[in-house]
């Protein structure tokens, strides 16, 4: 029960004041602007990466990644002997997430484009490329593909930003751009 019931039982037949109509129109127009802005910003804002996803299996993706590693390994790095892979420009590059690592380390050329394929072998992981701030969810049984063209040389950290278990805080990877 309201504090002051409407004077008429059929309140929706009451005339609306011009100020209320004005605010409803302003709100509707603002909603339309925001609705149209979303696809515009996706295409022209260069903020969101367009990506493709394909159904895959852990075994198939691991085999593709291992094939790339065996072809293009240039050295190993760290105590864990993680391979550093330098594929040719324009090629398909594979990065897999598994408890608790991004594997292998990629060495890419500045200004060259690569098709980066990513998948998880076990749980959902988050691919966060820092300091560029590219964020994607990497799911098991799906291969996510983005086109990556590094514009600055340096070392970029790959961080898992989806909680994936007790070793989540140690799930780090690296992309080196020369």
C-alpha cells in the first residue's frame, strides 16, 4: 500500500507532464547513442581484438604447439628449460596454457603480424598481455585465434587473470619482441 494512493484508480490514463516526457525522451535518445556507439567503437576504436574460436581437443592443440616448438626453437630460458620459439613473420604461432604456465616463450619481430593460437589443456585461464592490456579468456577444448602485430620492442608479460587453482599466482609467461 502506498502512502498516498493515486487520485484515480486508472492512473495510466492520467496526462503526463511535459518535463517527464522530456526526460523520458532524453533517456531514450541516450540509450540509442550508447547502443550505436558499441559496434562503432568495436570496429573503429581499436580497443577490442577481433578473434576467432574453433573447437579442438587438448591432444590436438598440444601436438600443434609441440610441432611449432620443434621447428622454431632458438634456445631455452630459465631453470625450467622453457623453449624460446622464434617463428617466421606471418606464421601461425601457438601458446598453450596449463597448470601453471604459459608455454612456450615466444620471440616475435616488431611490426610483423602473427596469428596467435591459444588454448588451455586443463582449466579456464585468462590471457592478459602486459603492459599492452590485451585480455582474453582461454577455455579448454577451444582454440582462440587473434592477429597480433607488435609495435614496440621489449619483453611482455603474459599473466593468467582467471583463478585456476593453488598455483595461479605463479602462472606467468613471456613474449619477447625484437
